[in-house]
């Protein structure tokens, strides 16, 4: 070929500023794009070999090599793919995405958001100019009789193309990195980025420093010369092999990732090992779902359910999205339903419509179908486990229920599939469904949020032969509200919301007027002692004589308080809706009523009130300090 110079086939001088500033959101993306192009070239050449149109040398393994030269500020990308002829370089490089380039620039040159660039323009190669002032290509096509080509461009629209010197099939791209991007010439940074984007590409990827690359070339040259075998060489052969094996670089790419296999081909240990490798989490996952779909779209992946030990609002998972094994992003909400982002996993969907930067999705119906499919597969796995592996499902429930409840809140279809598989653990540790809890005419479900704090109420329930369910996480409040809205007549009530007849002793014999007068008298005594003019007080004859007092708060009032606190209105919540319930059968309460003028009564009233509150909700630091000091004072008085 003759030397050729020219201008890139576009009608604007602004292509490179556009590329550098907003075509790709992350500048490290050039590693992904150039390595992907190299892998594509190798994959295509492999297909040609299968078709009988090309033959690799015996024992040859195609690969992509990345060579860093920190001193010269260069990064080289070498692949053993199908290469390009001069005509192909002219078509694929010089014309910049064929005839679409002009329309592309005209349509998007005034845009500022990369998610508005939609289409497949083949601009991956030009990501190199985000970090390089000058780029060269040396390539030799696999085609018989092809001549090598050298191409060069310094970041404008001018390029030069001439006969090259490459003597092996494939392509080498060299980036002369600008001062702002020299960090990418450092081994640790390059390894970090390549591992992030290219860990599962179908071609082996190796990273070298210039020194390592020169040593590798020298070793390869030595290996091509076969020395005569002598006794001396045979004796040292074993040690030499070990030495060479130790030096051999490791591929940065797992060319056969677990999600590309059929579930029947994978062992439990392989699933666990993959989980540890990808997420650096050495806690065992509970279980997993292997996604494998070919129609109506291609989607594969593995979703892991990690062991959850924290409250819902501090959970954070990671689902990595791949396109043909190329990493795109974590937790893309268009594809991954929001509630599933609590999980960990990988999803590879080659059919996803990506924009030119491969990092933003087109907002179309197809993406929604992918999301719906993932949701359905998760629901099918969970409901199937509930029906056929109930014991295992119950064992996992405490760990997975926050994400299931979140899914029911966020996705109507998920709720409809899961509603018969929602479990509730009672005070005896038995798991029941909503249908089990609402058998007969009863539609009321009593629940506990803190088994330790509400221990007094739990004891009362157990003594009365009653049961309650345990709902300990922050998500449970909106979850039960949703269940009440979807199930007519259903009502959830916390265990400290009221005193039911089951806890009351037989009629005390007092008339209604006498009972009212007693409550008013006791209310005045406690209000005066506590300095709470609006404190609501009730006097009940409870079966447990050892129980002096308790606090109740209606379910409606408590939910309103929680909502106000959630919206930063905690100071307005107050405690005016609380009711202090006094047990008329308790000796301390009787002492207060019978010795209302005693100087000890205010101390007893404050102590009884705080004891009741401690079983209802945590005391403030100031209240706890006063309670401890008062308790010490009472004990000291007992010793006198």
C-alpha cells in the first residue's frame, strides 16, 4: 500500500473534545473498550478457524496482552485476533462509525448528558483519546497476502496511514498517555481497572510492565531454540520447570465463568468459591438462584442470598451487570429490581440495548421485561422452596425476610406471588403463614418488636395462654400497614397497645362510680408526683399481683409517632397518648393509695412509672440517670 494522509470522515472538528468530555462518563473505560475490541477480534478469528477459513499455529493460545511503560508514558494493547487490512482500517477507523458519524455529531453535539446518546456507533476505539494525546495502530490481517498497516493520529481529525512492520496476525494499539492520565500507566492502577471491567472476558488477558514484557520475549526466544539433552540438563530440569512455572504470569480473565455453565454442571462448592472470589465475602451465602434463559432473550447469571445480621436500613448488596461478559455497572436500577439490590450476584445479558458508552441503558420495554423475568425467577425459587423444602425455608427466613418484605412493598407482582409464602415467627419459635394466623373469625394479630424490652408483656401473654408474632425490623411497620390495606379486616396491634380481658382478675366488686373515683384519685397522685398534668391513668385488677404498673399506647398513636419521627418531627410526637395502667391488686399501688400523704409516695410513684416505661421503651439518658440514682437511694433507705 502507499502512504496515505487525510482527514477523518466527519463534518465537525469537535469529535475529540466531545469524546473526551462526555461520550464516556469514566475515563478508565478505555481499558474496557480496547481490551473488548481485542477479545472480539480473537473470538472472530476462532470462529473462522472452526469454519476452516484459518488455522492457528500448533499449540498457540490467542490472548490479549497489555504492556505498561511508566517512563515512556505508554500503554500498549496487543491481541492475536483477525487484524485489519488497509481498507478495513479506512472503513472502521477513519470513517468513525460509518455514515452514522455525521448524524451522530449533528444530533448530539449540543447535548450534555451521556444517557442521551443512544445507538451503536462503534466508537469504542476512540475512548483511547480520553487519556492519550497520540495513538498508533499496527495491524496485520489474517487474510492471505495481506500487508501490515501502520495508522497514527494525534487527537485531531488528521491521521496518517502507511505500510507497517508487524509480522504476526493481530493488532497492536499504542497510547501515548497525556500528563493528566499517567496514573493508568502504573501497574496497580491498571490491574485494578482491568480486574473491574474484564475479569470474565472469553480470552486470556495478561498485564506486563515493560521490563516484564522484555523478559517474557527473551524467554520465548530461548524456548524456540531446543538445546541438546545432556545428563546435566536433565538433572536440573525439574528445578528449572518449577522456576519457570513460578514466573509464569496469571491471566486476569476467567474465560469460563460459572454463570456460563448449566446449573447441573455446577457444584455447591463451585458456587461458594465463585461468591468468595467475586464479592470478597468469606461468609457463606444462604443459597443462590442460577438464571439461565435463551428465549425470548439471552440472560444468564447467579443471584446469592447473603446471611443478614443487621437491620434492613443498613443492608447493601451488589449485583454486577455484564454485557457479553464485559462489566457494565453495579446495581443498574433499570434492570435490577430495587429490592433485589439487597442481594449479591452477577447478571449477563448480551441483548441489553446499551448506548454508545456501554454504560447507560436505553429506556425501553425490553429492559422492563428483563427486570420482570428476574423478579419472577426469584419469586418462583422462594415459593417453590416454601412448598417443597419448608424446613429449609423456615431456617432461612430470619435472614431473608427483610428483602422479601421490601420486595412486597415495592413490587405488586412480587407480592401476589409471595403472599402465601410469607412467614411469621411466634413466641414459641414456630413459623406460620398469614392464613394460619387468621383462621376462624379472628383477624387481629398481636406482635412483638423487641423480645427483651417487651419481656413483661410477653410473660403476661404466655401466662394467659395467648400468642404473638415477632416483627423485629424497621421494615415491619410499613409492611404490616401494607398487609392491612390488602386484606380486609386484618389488624396488627403491638403487644403493649392495650390490656385485654384475658389479663384481668374477676370483678373487684366496685361500682362504676367507685372505679372512676379511684382512677381520678390515683391519677392526681401520680400526676403531682411526676409533674405530668396530662398523664392518662387507668386502674385495673390484673391477675398477676406482682405486676405493679405498665404502659400502653394505642396502635394508631404509636404508628403516628413513628411516622413523625421518621420525618424528623420527633419533638412533636411526645408521650401524651401513653396510658399508665396501675394494678389495683399490687401491694405497692395499694400503698400509694392508702398513704397518699406519705413523703415516700412521690418517690414510689416515680419509680413505678419508670419501671413501667422501661418495659415499654428506652428511657432517655437523663431519665435513666435519675432512675439509677433513685434506685440507689431506695436501697440505701432499706438498710437504715
